[in-house]
């Protein structure tokens, strides 16, 4: 069987296929290793298994995926278990939304390898790496290089990349959503509690002073009317 050292694919998202309605597919050498078929209503991981079957031992495959394949349960969870337990998932990259024509969803890239130097998976959160260009988002050359550098370095980078052991992923139910492993930067504004309390105290004091002045004016008016 022919194999390929480099495969790049953007298969259709969540289309229907025969799945277990076709008894021949469970014995198909492309799908049989996982012991389960992708759901009939979601063929995403069927494409993934098909691509893996054509990947050379020293090859790399990069597949643009619908984000649901990273965390959905059932048969898809079992296929992810097969991929993780056999150390085939090299990297998962979360992409920004509205990047591709024909869809506005935030897609992801799963990178597969059959020969790795560690028993871990790299997660890269590139969801904020974009600029608006026309009516679509776009990755600049610098942003693409940032992702590539993190992919090559294969090290933890605060709020951007994290290398996670496959054992930990197994403990997490084979969830490989990037947001489950890469902590997002806290962009909320810091609040100075002492300054806030001081400001509130000033407002309360001013309110009390105004209340006294208003009461005095009301008393004067009532006296004038008596």
C-alpha cells in the first residue's frame, strides 16, 4: 500500500456516511484499528482515520477539523482514545473564527504523526491570532510564524501553548479541546479595592450631606406654608 510523508486535508465538516449501516466498513483496514466507526451523522473522524491509514511511518498529516471532534462523546471519544493511546496525535491547534470561506466557525487543526519522540500532545491556542481583512479574518505572516515556532519548540508558553502527557489526557476522558489545557489570558481590568471603597465612602458622605440640605429646604418650605 502506498503511503505519504506529508498530507494536508480540509475534509467536509460533519457530513453523513454509511457508518455501521455498512457491515463491511468495520473490517475496513482504514477504520478497524479503532474498533468503532465514526457516527453516521458525523464522518469527521472517518476522514481522520482514512488519512492516518495513508500516512507513512515518518510522515506528518495536518487536518482541518470541525471543533466538535475534540470533545464529543460516544464513538468519537473511542476513536480519540485510539489515537491518543497509540500516540498518533502530535498537536492540536485552535484557529480563530471566520477564517475560511463558507463557514464562520472557529475550526482546529489536528496534526498526526506515527513516530514521535515523546508520549505527549501539544496544544496551541491561536484563537486570538488574527486580523480582520475585508469580510474575513486572516492570519498574518508573523502570526503564522508564531504558531510554527511554538509547534517546533514543543514547549509550554503562557496562555498560548502547553505540552500535555497522554496519560493526563486519558484521565480527562480523552478530551482534546485546546481550551481544556491552555489557560486563556485574563483580560479583565484589575480593580483597586481600597480605592473603590474610598470612592464609595465619599459618595455616601456626599449623599448624607445633600440629604441634610434637602431636609433643611423642606423644613423651610413647610414653615413658610404654616
